[in-house]
């Protein structure tokens, strides 16, 4: 079985079964390569590391595969990251040989990127766990999921390939879920679901927005835990994991959270996510008692 970050080169040939005929190549390969994300598969295709064993004009991510088609996938050896190690104080909730769980504060960027080349959580983790550099990719080593800069909460990081593979599969299969607490403007009651596709903003390309026609499916479930005249505390559970999903969905009208007591049955949800993860990432944190209880499964 291919590994996303093996120290040696790997090759495999996969053949399209009947039920996958007509699907996109990248979607099909993700189903055949456990532990590989769609982004990783697309990068392999773009790098010319996926070869069709039949005549085709071009091997692209959006190629529609046909039953019986075979593809050879070549994985290069994992590269060591060039992310510099920076010692920082980390709020470590749990750590063992497979995973480390960090309570990320508001204001801390998770990984280096445009405008934030250093002083990120990953810089600190590379210093704390030197062996992390080859796990799950060179740009975001060990990251199974992410949190925005202005979101606080629990972040699970894999320390070895086995844990990374297991946790990413659990996230893909929705055996691993994410829950948040958010404070929003408005007096809400009851529960609701925001089902609104998300894509790049048509004008501000660095921002995400609801894009009904071109966006990717995004679903957020929420429950009003308590509220007053001006604000509500919500428990939010992600069914999907789009970039800035909760922040975008906070501004969606007609959420359906209503128990008959509000004058406006569909108040507009606006607000600033204070974001405390209390989730079920095979991890449970009792935020009211303040005592985290670890339950992480990294077995395959």
C-alpha cells in the first residue's frame, strides 16, 4: 500500500472497476489510495506522476475514467521540510508517540504561508518534534486538520505516518468529527442546518463566500445552547470541512433556528467566532469542567 510520506519511491497500478466508471480521475484515485488527500493526488497528476495505460490525450484531474482503464501512480520519496524550527511555548493537552494535541490560542497562525513565513504553530512543532518533518507532506507536516488564525481550540497533529494515515482516513469517513463553540449576534433558539456551497469570492479572491453554482458542498449543523437579547452561544458541527466554513455560514440568512419565540423566525446569523473546539476528533474536552479527556484512535 502506498504511503503519502515514505522515505523510498513507490509505484502502484490501479484499475477502474465498474462502479467507478464515469468518475473524475482525482476522485477515483483518492478512493484507491488511502491516506492521500485529493490535493495530494491532484499534485501528483500535475507533476506527471500518474500515467495512463491506454491512449489518452492528456492525464488531468478532471479526466473521466472508464471501466477497465489502468493508471500507474509513482510516489517520489518524501522530502524533508525546510520549515525552520522555532522554540515557542506550547499548550500541550496530550502527547504520546503517535499524536500531539495542542490547545491553539487566538492569533497564532497554524502553518507558514504568504504573509506568515515564520512564527507559526508548525515552526514550534518542528522544534518540539524534529521527526515531524517527514509526516504527511513538507508544507504542513503532521497536520490532519487546521484552525484559522482567529480561532482557538484543540488541534491534533500526527507524529508518524501510521497515525497520519489513520486520522486522515477517519476524517474522510466522518468517523472523526469536529465541533466548535461560537458566539454570534442575535437571539437564537433551537437548532438548524446551513447547507450552502462555498467557493472563492468573485471579487475578493483571497476570501471565501457562498457560491451556489460553482462552490463545493458545505454543511454546518448548529444548536443554540444559551442566548440573551444580543448574542447566542452555539454548538456547531461540521459535516464538511471547507476553508472558513463556519465564518461564511455565520453570514447566511434563513438558518431555521427558531422555537417560535423570536419576532423574526429567520434572524441573520452574524458574529465573530470565538471558536473553542470541544469536538469528537476521537477527543473529548469538557469545557465546563475544564478537564480534557483524551480518546484518540490511531489504529488502522
